[in-house]
């Protein structure tokens, strides 16, 4: 951010298994190689994150342009994060369950519980192929489980908790901030209880 153009960029995401849209974000990274622009997960390219971009990513302020997506009706404030097309095509049954009755959102249960862990996992990857493998095997199963929990238990109270948790990050975006014991315990439980979330899975050809 503030280190080149464009300041705002658009990424293709899916708001249903059939419908794509452009999701807007503040750019937090130096522009990628043109050949990698659509194939590399941003979390695996930590070296490209700008100084201001690092703060924006921790605080989620880079998501502010998505208010325009809310106004357009693409997403809501709270809901499962809209996935990339390639993951919807790879796991159609899974995302049919996640996106069938619940519109995607700017923030959600998986966002407040797993975003930093996901960023750490992807930042350790050595290349795009490793990042994609880690995301599919270690991120998608837990995120999908949380998204399905949210879909089943949606309520005013749960939305309020997610909103408070999200807003707290705007003023407490410190890389050393500790996770509350409740959220840490929930993460451990989810990590031990994701068997079956990804089945059946249709694998993409290598």
C-alpha cells in the first residue's frame, strides 16, 4: 500500500458454486510477476508484503473496499469467506454445502479463528505448489468445518461475537498479541475433528 499502483485490486471469487464476482481489496504487496498473478496464494509471498501492508493485513483493514461488494449485494458483512474458483471446482460438493444457503461475507467464524494461523502456515512455504498443497490439506478442511458450523448455528449472538472479535483487531493489530484460551482450545478441537469434512473430494489432475 502506498508503494506503487494500483492501490485497489480485484480478485475473482465465488459467491455461489455457479456465480463469480470481483472482490476488492487494498493492495498490501508489491506487484507479482505477471505469470504468477493468478496462481500464487498471497500468504506464500510474505517477502512481497509492504511495511504498511503488513499492518493492514494483521488488522484486516485491507478488506475495507469490500463494503462496495456489500452495497452491490455480492457479499454480506458476516459469512463464510468467498473462495477462489479453483477450490470450488476442486471441491464442488464441499462448497455446495458451504455456499448453498449462506451468502459469503467480509468476515466470519473461520476468519476470526484461523486467519493468523493460515498466514503463518503459508508464509513458510517455499513455492506456489507447496502453498497450494498446504492450503488444501491444512487450511480448507478446518475453514470448511467452521463455515459449516456457522451455517448451522447462525444467530444474532454468533454474529455479534464475530463482529466484536473482528473490530477488536482494528485497534489491537499486534503481531505478538496472544490468542485467548477459549479460541486456542477451539482450534485444537477443530484440528482433531475434521475427518470427513473434505469427503467426497474430486481431485484435480496433476
